C-alpha cells in the first residue's frame, strides 16, 4: 500500500507542481499584458497630442492664407492714408477703418516685420540699393511692409539698403597706364 500511497503522493505532487508552474506562467502573462496596456495607453496619448498639434498647425495655415489675401487691401489702405489730408472727415473715417482692421488682425496673430537695422534675407527683400554713408547692408527705407502670422512668413518686407559709395570712376586708359608703370 505504500507503493500506492507513494504513488498517490507522487500523483498529488505532480498536479501541485503543474499548478505552481501554471500560476507562474499566468503571472508572467498578466505582467506582460499590463506592460502592453501601459504601452498602448502611452502610444494613444502621444497620438492624441500629435493629432491636436497637426490640427492646430492646419488651422494656423488656413488663417495665414486668409490673412495673406488681405495684405493687398492693407497696402491700399496705407497708400490711401498716406496721400489723404487727415484733417478731412472722410480721411479720418478711412484711417479709423484701417486701424480697426489692423488691430483685429494683430489680435489674431498678425505681426509686422521689423525692418530697422541690418538687412536680413529671411525677413527682407531688396528692392533698391542706394549709395550711403551708412554701413553696407543697413536698411535705409521700407517700400512695402512685411508680415508674418505667428511663425509663418506671409510676405518679406521690401526694403532699400545702403551700399558703399564709389569714388569717381577711373578712366580705363588711366588704369592701363597705371598697370604699365607698376610693371604688371
């Protein structure tokens, strides 16, 4: 009977060992599933953030395009105001409409590009270069204002920049004579 008892004991130990192995395996599986769920949750959160960012960027691009279509109107208002006598009533009205429109656009994110100082190829478009006593590349004047919407460049400023003054032009015959004298 001992054999049978031992046999039974052996049979009982085997299911217990198998149950222990199954429990360890199921705990591993649970840990893997928890880790997988955490990863999926993190990926989904990143996806939501990316979609929100893309949606915001798309909205900004649409606004920038609409505002860029209004830039010629702004230019025409500025031209009209510069040629009008601001003492007249209709000139005051035009000026008021312009200032209201600009304040609305600025509150939406429109920015006038600063054109003072030195020429910046990312902000300015050179229309004319004039001889000046100022340092070469200094912005002397603005022909047309430049604008950006948030970080989106709508239009560079059209500027006049300074260039070096040239001395009186040397006669080509004199320059060849000078070269001959120097032995060149």
